[in-house]
C-alpha cells in the first residue's frame, strides 16, 4: 500500500453498542455502519502508521482483509486523507442559484398580544405597520422569478399577527392563485397565527382557500397564559380554544409550542396538545430565557420525550408518534444519510420579506439591518456574503464534533442571539444536541424495518392486505 507508512486517521465518529451489536456513526456522511469487534479494534489503532496498525491487528485480519477494510472505510469517507478532505470540503460548499422555494411574508409587523419571549418586539420588529398589496404582489413575483426549476413552492403568511392584515390576505390570495395558473407552479399557502382572531367567517375563508394553519399555543391553560397574554395581561388560552374548536375537530390545525422555565415537561405539553386535536405538534425552547438549571432539566426532558416517541412506536401508535414533528425530523436526518452543508435553508432557498419589501435570510433575522439581503423591488445582493458567513467551515468549535453533520452548528440566528455570532453556538446548546442525538441514534437502531417504513415512507402496506397501499400524511 502506498500509505503504509502514513498515519491512520479517522473523521469524527462515535461507536454505539445496541442490542448486542456494534455500530459506528460517521459524522461526515451521516452514516451508521454495523461493525464487528475486529473493526472496532482497528478503529482503536488511530494515530498509528498503517503498518503499525496492521501489526496490532494481524491476528484478526489477513493482509488482504486489512487492505480491503481500509479501502471500504476510505470509500465511505471514514478515513481521513487528502482525497476525502477535498470531496468533503466540496460537498460542504453551498451552491447558490435561482432555487428559492419558500418565502415568509410579514404582512403585519404588529400584534394583539404581548408574549414574554417574543423576539420581534411585540410583533413589530421595531417597525410597526401593515404591508401594501403592491409590496405583497412584488414578493410573490420575486419568489417566482427566483424559484428556478422548483415546481412546488411555499408562501408563509406571517407577522406579528397576520390576521390583523386579513383584508390584505384576501387581496393577495387571488393573486397567488392567478400566478399559479400563469406559471404552472404550485404554491402552498401557510399561516402562523396566535388563533385569537379566527372567526367563523375567517375559518371558512382559510378552509375554502386551502391555507394551512399553524397555531402558537404553549400547552395547558396555566402554562400558556403565563407566556402568551394580551396587553392588559389577560391570558389568551380560552379564546384560542374557543376560536379554533371547529378547525381542530376537522383536523386542520398544527401547533407550535414554545418551552420556557415555567414548564419544561415536553411529554406533558405534547399530550395536552394532542388531546386538543392538533394534527402536528412542534415543540422548541425559548433558549434566550432559559437558565443553566433550565437547560440541564430540558436536556433530561428531551431524552424522556424521545423515549416516549419510541414507546408510542412500539405500541403501534404511529399516528400519535408522527405528530412529534421535531423528533421525526431529526430521525429522518439519521435515516437519510448524505453530507449536509447548512442547518436549514436560511438565506439559500428560503427568505423572509418585511413590510417594506426588504429581504432577510429568515423571519428571525427581520430588523437585524446588517442582514438585509436585498429588496423585492430590486434583487438579492448580499446573499453570497451571508452564506459565506454561516457556512460550516466557519464554525470553528464544531470541526471536531461527532454530531456536526446532524446539528450543522445550530440555528444561525439563535447563535447570534445567544453568543453574538452566527457561527458560535452556545455550549449549553451543544451539550443538549449531543445528548439528544445520541439517544435518537440508539432509538433508530432499535427500530424494525417495518417501523422505519411506516415512519419515513409516505406510503405503507396495510398488514394482512399486502397489495393495498395506504397513503400516510407527513
């Protein structure tokens, strides 16, 4: 071998023992590989020359077997060498083009509520107002113009509280549908709302126009009202429950809960929201409000939540398990494999537009004026600068982390809010990510092929009816 006297080095990895078997997770290609004790012993030879490594394991391998295993490891980007360094670096470069598929439109930079953790300064982003129909139409035109070959697009009607701009919505939606007909592209319309302004007429409008609605609701009445209340400090829970009853009964609403130190029990929050009839439930912390003790408790609660997911799967309660949006999303990262380059589509194929038409990498960055990337009346002119700022090679603290290809350095805006730098995650976030993904990998390894098919496929065979395919709603 040419590399006989070179040093044997592996990329970031972690070895798992599960159900009496050994697996290695390779960080660079999100790969999970089953290994035997011989391979584990070889991995332990890292830092030795290839020749010395072979001498240490030659009682386990013939020279040909040793070479074949080394080649297989190199081919799967597990062994560190110049060739693989270049391939991995190239794969981590973000290729930009006309590939936008999602646009969040801040129709109203104002809100009728005063939530404790609002990052948008009472929904106003320090710039109160309602978007004009001209700017809203320009935003749709911008999305179409920069969508390239993407046929399926997404528009998110956002705020503040978007239903404060209901007359604007009723002007904009017909324009979106006309645009679909002219371009042959499909535009899914989504909305995130606090739910307090939904009337029967509004409900009928949302349903008739196929607008997918997500409600911000933090759990039970006490928890929700402690965080989400009106300017007069009156909680909004009862009003939301009343105004969303019909849509929940029709299975037309998803939920998004924000965790604070007031209630960190994810299992309890999830069960409450599930009992209310939401078809999908996302739960995420308000990290900027959590104390050190809160983070430690949250990490424990996250593990309990993941184990609860596994319990539901093993009990064949798949419908309920699939409501756990964040758990399913993270398991899909483990399942799908492949090298990743950004934590999400921020600034690459998704944008947010404020009431003036200014473009931002996502809704969280709105009113961070240094991150304005252009305007719908002009063009994007700072997109490349932003991507170069947040690309993975700039995340110095992540380079030696085994979970790097699942976490990708965390949310750029959350990094920015916690550490003042888009590429420096908080150590508390890093610790939680490692414990969370370690547990998820163990759970993934315990899933049967049938369970993986049900959880990660859009269709499945019905037991006892092998020829019948049933669609699964993601």
